[in-house]
């Protein structure tokens, strides 16, 4: 990869809405590849805290704060909850 691509990716931060198995697994994978994560937000604060602690990123109790701190948002909620996000 060229250095401009790597530099751009090193500045982007990914945030997760939803802190279940899919989000945590994807977050851990991204982090292992050197991709920066802002953290997790979940309707269940305990889930967001557990996910954040598991991969050493921030836990957000405010959805808008997560969005403000992230360049990319991944919605990793159950399909039935996507419309509620």
C-alpha cells in the first residue's frame, strides 16, 4: 500500500453502535490491524463498558459523542433494532 493510503487510514476512527459479539469481534480485528477505534455505544451501558474494556477503547454513554468522535460508524445491532438507531 502507498503511504498516502496508510496515512489517511491512520487518521480515521471507527465507532460502533451495538456492543454484541459481531461488533466486538470486528472491533478487535480492526484494532489488531492497526485501525483506530473511537469506541462503543449501546443501549445497555454494561454491554458497551464490557466491549470497550475487552479491547481497550472508549465507552460512550452518549450516542452523539460517539458520532462526533468517529469518522466511520458501524451499526452492529440486531437487524430488528436498526430502525431504532
